[in-house]
C-alpha cells in the first residue's frame, strides 16, 4: 500500500510514522508513505500557497495550482483513491478503513489548511473524509488517523489476525471488557468466569458483555446491529 500525503507540514508526521506498529509496518515495507509539500510546486518567489476568497470572507483559502501540481507529480497506480481530509466528508469509521485497505493500492491524501481549499480541487478528489463533526487547524491529524487505521489492517502489520476480528466495530458491536494479571487489583477482581477455563461460558459472557456495553454506550450501533441480524434472518 502506498500513501502519498500532500501537506504543508510534512515534519509533523515524523514521530507518528516512526512509532509502534506503524513504524514497524513501514520498516517492513508493508506500506510506504511519501510526503509531498505543495509549497514545492509554487512558481512565485514567495512560494505562496494561499489567497483571499473571491466574494470576501474571513481567512484564506489554499490555492488550486500547487495542489494540482503536487498530485499530478505522483506515481499513478491502477487502484488509486484521492482523498481530501475535510469536515464536510464522510465520517471515518471501521468499514471505511477496511474498504480502503482492501480495495486500493494507493491513497493520495490531501491535507487542507486555513479556511479550506479552493473548491476546484474537488475535481482531483474521489472521496472526502472527515474525522468527525468538529474543526481542526488542518488535515494532518485526520490523515495520521487514516494512515494508522488502514495500515493496521494490512496483512503482516498485526501479529495475530484474530485480534482484528474480535475488536470493537468489526462485528458491529463494541468490544467486551478485558483483563490481565493481577486477578485482584485494589479490590477490583477479574470476573470468575474468565478464570474458569470454560471456553464456552467465557464466549457466552463476552458476547453478553458486548451487547450490554453497546446498549449503554452506543444504542445507535446496537440498533443497526439488530437490524442487520434481522435482515440476515430473512435470507
């Protein structure tokens, strides 16, 4: 998987790309991240990447020319998606990350800044993605989240594939509570069923915990899961 990140601040990616499982995955060449600064594609002596919006308004917009030039300079793999990180895009979730990890070999990610990008940039874009219904100073943090979420789904990143299949959102429910040693910490004890060695009962307990936790914390998700199960029952 190749990531091409179009960003005015490539240095802010350094720590994230060299840490933890993500750093190991890149070292093993499971994925490749290429950082491209649109400022390098400006043609004026001031290397200007922003300008005032036509019609007036507060703030500045990123100009289209440097972004187009940056994207058009990139290798173009057959299965490519060009993503603009934007609060107006579809909300990033696990199904989206799974789709990107499965269906594409190259993700070009454009990080907006200032008050956004000239709307003509959307002629380059095949998908807009948002981290959520809030505003950040730029698209770098959402881009880091997207890279992390996609790379961890690629074969070879996570040692135990089973751990990807049983976590929150993968089955439409939140994950069950998990515990490790010690069995008793400050009076908080690990549930007896987890110490019983009865795998059937443990599986039953975990499923019930998933249902209860999802009911309490994400009733919207539980409703969607129940609807999905109802439809499966009809077939």
